[in-house]
């Protein structure tokens, strides 16, 4: 690549928007929720894809639980406790979904609630 082309690309618009941490968190929840919703519609014919989506959701919530359990986390203590409780519920409910003793809708509801909060529509801001 010559210097002129390098200069053009260095100052051109990027295709990826700059995101805030909240925006990044929202995007992760949206992507995983979409994957879970899509695979749940075909779980009878492609159960492995559904299991992968459930696993991605569980990993997200495990990461969140770990983050809010950290004493250096800046969120208010009450909010941290609520997020930790939701993570515990999500992890336990996922096990029930995998054994066929529950459905995935509560997991999607929780994710949607968190997404609303991240957008400033809920009280979890």
C-alpha cells in the first residue's frame, strides 16, 4: 500500500461506531438474546445450536456475577446484589431448560429488562 492510500484510509470514516461501555454491554445482550431467540425456534431440529446459545447466555451471566462480586466494582451495593441474584437465577434456570423442565422465555425476559436498563428506560441505571 502506498503512502497516499495509507493517508486516505487513516482519516476515512470507520465502519464501527464508537461505543460507550453501556452501549457495548447492550450490544452483547442484544446479540446473545437474538441468538437464543432464533435457536429456540428451531430447538427441536437443531438442539446443539440452542444449547450453544444457552451456554453463551450462561457465560455472560457468570461473567456479570464475577464482576459484581468484585469489591472494587463501582456499582451501588444494592444493584450489584440484584445483578448477582439474576445471575444465580439465570444459571439455575438454564439447567432446568437443558433438562426440559422449563422454557427459555424467563431468560429472554431478564435479558430484555437489562437491555432496557442499559438504554436508560428502567430503574437499573
